């Protein structure tokens, strides 16, 4: 029992050191470069555990919503983790062929849904879910049709459900945003971080103002 407890404590310390190093370096980064969405990344690349390392508010969002503070924001160490799983779409109308991804061309294939859990250190948890068709670039019917290059790539619309619609943004950052809406998009950046954010723009379709959100770094397996 003592051995197991020691291993758990050691793992927690390692995660703490990792998160502290990530937080220190990320707050010194150029926010515009940091928040470039990788539209070639796949949901399968996102699978695994992520730790919250920073939050942010863009200047445009701050001006639009009359928020005094903008930029990269520090968050408490090890305040939250996000676990992402890719699940084969359970609503497929043909279990063998998969979902009808293009009705006009009668194309079926197996697609994935995102199932995630965002857990804060006090065990307050939120579900994070995206259906396969919430990726804007899912259906690409053409002669050189390539499913591997067509599904679940780039940012997606997402649905975050829990006790607080703001997903505890003020608790994590100390910044109050009046009438803040819940996080609406999820995606990986070109620098390898995962972003969960709200934006007035449809980030699933094209680049726009990144609004306000959380930044997560991957927890690497030992």
C-alpha cells in the first residue's frame, strides 16, 4: 500500500513540475503565434490527457465585451485536466459501411465523435462532446476521395456541459466577463496545444478571432 501511495505522489509531483514549466514558458509566448489553429490535425491526434496551462482573452474580444484585461493569463497549477477520446460514430445508419457522409453521392464511411471530460482539481467535472458532423470539412466527395484526409480534421464545434456555463473562467483567471457564453470550439494549434474556446466567429469553417478560452498541454506518457 505504501509503495502504491509513493508512486501516486511521485506521479503527482511530476505532473506538477511539468505543468509549472509549461505555464512559465507559455506566458512568455507570442499569443498570435500560439493560437494558430492546425487545420490538418486529426481528432485521433488529440486523444489522451491534457493539463490546463493558461487561459487567454484576445484584444478584439476584450474591446467588444468591455473587458479590461487581455492577453495570456496565468491559471492555478494543476487546476484542471482534459481527457479526449475518439469514438466511432454510434449513429451510423449502416454498421458495416458506416455513416452516410454524403447523401448525394451515397458515400458511407466510418467517422468519429469526440468524447471528453474536463475535470477541475476539486473534482468538479464537465463533459466535452462533438459529433462527427461538427467538423466543417468532413464531407469531401470527389474523384480522388480519401476518407483518411476527409474526416475529423481541424477545429470543431463542441458542447461543454456542467454546473457553470462560463466553465469557471473567473475562478481560473480572476477575470470576470459579464454575460460570457460557454466554450464553443475545440482544436489543436500548430504549436501542439489544445484550445477550448468561445468565439463569435465560426472557427470550424475558417480562421477568425479566437475570443476567449483555455489552453491545454499534452501530458506525455512516461
